[in-house]
C-alpha cells in the first residue's frame, strides 16, 4: 500500500505530446531491459515504482518504453518517451530528464533526441546557421577557413598582428584560442579591440569579410558583458565552451537581440560525455544539443588528429548538425586539427562542402611567411569543386 | 624556426605562484609520460611545442611536470603545475586549464587539486559549511536527516502536505526532488510558498528548526530570480545541479549577500565525469569543485544503493569535503539512497557524524504512517553515539 494518495493534479495539464530519447543500453537483454525500465522511473519520478499511485503519475509522468531492440553484440537500443510537460519548457530541465540521474549509472548512452514542435518552439535555436554565416562572410559555397590566435602568453598586440596576417592571407574566421580569457598577458577588452581592428584593417585591403571571433567563456556575470564589449569592438562572432559556462547560458546569449552575433561552441570539458561507452553520442552533444543551445557552428576534434574521435563519430556530428529539428537551422561542423593537403579529399567526403576547416599548426609549419601559408590553404580550398 | 617571435609580455606579470593538478594517466610508463608532457601543452598554449618561442611562454605559461610515479598496475600519477595567472582568477578558466581539452583525450583522470592562497582568495567558497548549517538547524553534533519531496506529478498542495509531515516527524532538511522545477503540476512559486510555509508550521509545533530547500536548477536568467522567490517565501536553503546550470553560476549564487542561504549541490548530469576511468575523481568533482563553487553540502549516491559508487569512491568524497583548502570551509557529504537501520554503523564508519543522511523510499516503506516513520529514523539518528 502506498502512503502517496491519488494526486489531485488534473490530467488535462498533459497535452499528450511527448519527446523521445534513444538510449543505447549495454549488457544482456535482461540487463538492458532492466536499465530501460529503470530509466522510465529514474529520469522522472525517482521514486519506488511500487509506491507510486495509479493515475496521472503512471499515465503521464513516467517515461514510456516505445521500442526496445538489439543494437549490436553487446548492447540494445531503447526509445523512451517523456511528456513534454515534465521538461517545463526549460533546456535545463530537458537535459535533466534526458540524462540527469542516468549519467551516474553505468552502461547507458544517449544516442539521439526527438522533440515535437510543442517543445522545439521553446527554443529559438541558431540565429544564423550555415546560410546565415555564409551570408555574413559572403562565401556562398566553398568550405570556410578558420584558425585560432595563440599561443597564450603573447601580448594583445602580438595576437592582433597574427590576426591581421591571417585575415590578409584569406582566413575567413579568426578566433581566439579557447584558453584566452582575461589573462594579464592579454586582457580581454584590450585584445578584442586590437584583434577586431586588425581583421577589419585587413578586410579593407582585401575587400573580403573575414571575422574575428572573441572567446567569451568567462565567469557567469561576465559572459554577457564580454559579448557586448566584443560586439562594440567589431568582433564578428563569439565563442563559448558550453561545457564550462553551461548550455543554457549559451542559449540566452544566442537569443539576445542586442548581441546577434554567430556563436561558435568549443568542446572543452565536454569530453567525458563521449570518451567512454557511458555518456552521450557525439551527435547529441556536439550536434543536437549545440543547436538547441543556439550555436551556429560546432568545433570538435577531427578524426585522425591528436584527439581520439573516429571517422564514424565525426560523421555522427555532421549528421546531427543538420538532422531535421523543426525550425532549428543546420549548423556548421568545424573539425579542428589534422588539416593538410592530402587529407582534403577524405575530409570533403566525410563533411561535404558545408564545413569550417579549423587549421592550427599547419599554418605555421608550411613555410616561413604566415600570410603566404594562409594563401596556400585558401587557394587549396578555393580549388575544391 | 618559429614564425612566432619572442613575446614582449614582461615576465614580471607572473608571480611564480602555481596551482597543481594530480592526474592519473593510464597506459605503459612511456604512454603515461607522453600524456603528462602533452597535458603541459594541451592545457595551456595548445600549440606545437617546437613552434613555441623560448622565454616567457616556455618559462611560465607551459604546464610543468612536478612529479611522475607509478600508481598501480595500469596507471601512473603525475602532478602538473600551472601559473596561477593563466587561470585569470576565473573559476571557468581554472576548470578549462585543469581539464578542458584533456577531457577529450582518453586515459586521463583528474585526481586532486592544490591551489595556493593567491588563487584560493579569488573564491569565497562555502558561506556556511558544516558549522554554519549546524548552527542554522541548531544541531551541534549528530548526523542530519534529509529527505526529498516527490514524486513529480503531485500538486504543490500535496507536496507541501508531505513537507509538513516530514518536518513534524523530525527531518532536518526537506528538499525538492531535483526534477521539480516549474512544471504545470506544481509551478515553482506556488510550490515554494506552500512548502516553506508547511515546514514553518511544523516547526512552530515541534519547536525545531527544520528547513525547506528549494530546487532552483533553472534556465540561466531564472536562477537568481527563483533564489530570491524562495528566500522571500521562507525557504531555508537552495539546491542546484551545477552539472546543469554551470559551476560558476552556483559560485555567484553562493556569493550573493542578498540571498545568503546554504547551497546543496545535486549530481545530475555529472555522472559521465566519474563513470569511466577518464574524467575526474569523485573527490574532485563532488568535493573540491563543489567547495570552490560555494556549496555547503554535496549530495551524491551512497555506496551500496541503486547507483554504482563504491565504498572507496564515497570515502574520497568525504575526504575532499574537508581536505584543507585555505579559507574554504568543510562541507557536508549528503549520501543518498540505501539508508536502513542495519546500514547505520557502516555509514558512520565511512562518513563520521558530519553527514547528512538522505532518505527516500525508506521513509515510505517502514510503515503506514509517514510521520511515525520519520520519527523512527529520527530516533535512530539521535541514539547514535
């Protein structure tokens, strides 16, 4: 017998609309099915099943297994649906329902998200997306070229000088390294002023529309301020690491009409979600969640580089960057590392033309003149058919 | 030859103070040492070693291996130090230096953090800590008793009725379930008003000082508003999931003098950091980082419950909840799940008396009268010597 009595919550509060999460569940069929059943409870009422009263809680609040099937030799796949109302229109609570407590249990991986329109409409999504960024840069078709200002320890003036050379050589997007915040070597306001100006100066010479992207990953109360400072200084985009500042703060930033700059996500601190079989798929965290959080481009480590992502995992990100999600625009995958001439065909085959090549060391290694090195890569990309 | 010239950044910007991170590195000695060397670069300049100029960048910005030794059969332990200046006094950038990019690489686990006073002073830490919470509740010595309001789907009135019974029965801390945010079944403002009032009403009858703890895990712009609403309604504490809202927002919340309520952290969405050998230790994420983020108590799944934490992992959390960290107060471990009479000796042995017992289903299972069930557990705890 349950101490909890029948709830007086009216059933009409629930629309019947549900969002669904595909979970990969490891173990035997019996173990995997037990995990699926556990998820329905753990992610919602978090209360002993047998103590829950009949009625609205079981009918609407519990998660529901929509399908369950073998996936491969050591895992099963379950689609679990949840009433949209339990997410309360909040991205934070949506994350909690998808994987809050289940993140603490072994053998569970979030593979895919499906949101009905009634939930999607709570999120504006990417303001620019692929087409918007192409429009800003006036590059209708070819892959985009991007690089990062580093190493940390250079002064703002030295970083701005690099930015100028990068833009002169034809890099479309010149971003702060994600470790540059507000260090004494290069305070934020000084850096963004000098770097934005340097890129604009190069643009006046080239006639192009390269942009400087400022890293505004910062303490909570600084993020919006730094966004405003960067915008006022003439930055053409903003970079944040949602794993550090929180996905929902990125969503608010992206939705702020007074800022209205494209948002680039950096994967810092998000690796633990994808480096074991527990966690989330690459597509969910770097693709679908980035879009729900309003990013316009998603930076991640390219396969074959110094990180560990596989070809298949990168493909998952690309697919999730443009999988249909209602009004949520498709976003640019921005694979970093491992860019060289001989890898271009393979990368195009994986990513298509709608990608941002993020090049680091390669620009410094090719030859002694940075501007010429940039021109070399730019020509390479312009010749892509 | 490097294109990057000697930096003009003056060396006097660096104080010589360094913080250090203990990493557990998996693989052979050669692999583990390579990982340690890679961390020194990846977490700082993220730039090819051979292209970095001599001088300030190598001398101060690079991470530095302070020690390297075998740990167990398949891992090594390296202590890497970083100049405090590269963290820029920001908790966000501190996190990024500790584990930003390295989180994306396999075989690396953050085991311990050591911060010098010059960095610790950037963070206020817990406002109350153990002694502060004991003072608020007027419970000088015994373990504290806590429970959660659930299941989701109950109305605010029904939840408040539970809160009243819990407080009447002697629960010290009555918190929202972490899935209760602002759902239609129980809108936030309505719930906190009714629940805070219910606990105060019970206190008037019992003469005790039980507190209602409101879950304010919410969209970014709502967190501080809900904190204020909860405070005004008479809530005695706040719960947030830093894995969802971001650790730094919790830090700001904890430091806000207009709120000044004890903060309880919930581990939702943080599981991926600890469920594989990549990630962070339980002590770092639930202990040390919670304290840097200003929490006064850290909720986590008890060993032997329905989650997967081991005895040793829980011990790590307890140690990190009180390991010396300058002015940062010790905080309460709040292990949840698995509470029953026969487990008390084992839990006391692990946690000592400075713990919060978080009891869920057990309160409903013991007998048909919720108030009596609470009294039973209360008596059990009062009899602890």
